[in-house]
């Protein structure tokens, strides 16, 4: 077993532990929506995926050992992230590289991009021409795909699902932390991209995001520096109009 495989095993165990913990906190709710990781027969999975794609070794290792069923993640970074297992990969490409209604390949889709997860329509992909597990993502509904690297590798992507909303801030409230507020102040260079990001931040529909943007400046984040920098990177990537203000601990807790 190499280092990347050990890292994958470790992050999967963290995912298992997190699932078990939230099920303990509210068993009546979470037990109704079971989250299961199945260990499948390696040869069976290898045969299935090799029929369709030449996958990076690290990702193939993940599919061979951890076939994810019934998993959606709602965290500070995601609204409703679904990570595909091997049996769902073909279906997961529908609407991106393939139109199941017309039975046609979608020519606008990057040929080597494989969708491994989606968050409310936003795809997370491997570029199979690279041979590594760098994760690329783009906003859907903008008229064209504008991909950028979201995570350096598969392990970093999987780790991003582990922190539930607000938990990182709650664990970091101490006198040495620095706190910030972020405001969207206007439509930015591309209003559609700003609206799509606002829709994701506020967990609302497009019309509600549009109404909220009309009320700018709009508070979209209050918390510790790590979270502020993460969101600021998203805002800069789409050239949004925003302001970041440092606040005191008292202002953060008010």
C-alpha cells in the first residue's frame, strides 16, 4: 500500500466516524437516511470501470474499496453534494457529456472530463488526460463551462466534506482568532456567476438570490479568518464586487 492509498483509507475512516457521530446525535432523523460504504469485490469493480474509462490509480483504489451509497453532504462548502460510486458513474455523466433524451454526445463538454460528484448541478470532475486526481469544478447554468481547479487531489476533495456548517467556527472561537465579515456589494463583472454563487451561499433559488442581490450590500459571511479566505477566493474567482472587514470577537458573537 502506497502513501496515497493510506491517505485515502484515513479520510474514509474520518467520513465513517463523522456519519456515526451525527447518527448518534439524532438517530430518529439520520437512521431514516442511512449512509453506507460498501466494500465490493475488487475484480468486479475493475472490470466495470475499465470498460468505460482509464482511471487514475488513486481514484480506482477509492472505487474498488469504497462504493458510496446514499451519501449527500451539506457543509459550509456544499449545498447537497453527491459523490458517485462506480455503479453511478455512467448515470452521473448524463446532462454533462451525454444527453439521454436525444441519445447524443454533448459536444460542448470537455472530452476528458469525468464527473465524480455534483453539488446542485455544479460538477466536480477529473481530467483524465492528466493521469492524476486533481479536481476541477464549474458553475452550471452560465451558458458555457468555465472550469478551475478546486482541489489538488482526491484526498483534499474528500476532506472538504467533513466539516458541517459552522463547526469550524465554533471550534475556533478563542482570543487568538481573527474574525471577518464579507459583504457582496454589487453584481460584479458577471452578474450570472454572482447570482449562482449567492444562490449557493444562501441555499435559495435563483429568484430569491436575485432579490437578495438587489439589496446589496449583503452580508454573506461572519466568522473566522479561514472561512473568510475560502469564500474570498470564490468571490475573486468570479470577479464579484465584495468587501471584507475585520471585526472583534464581541462583534462576531453578537
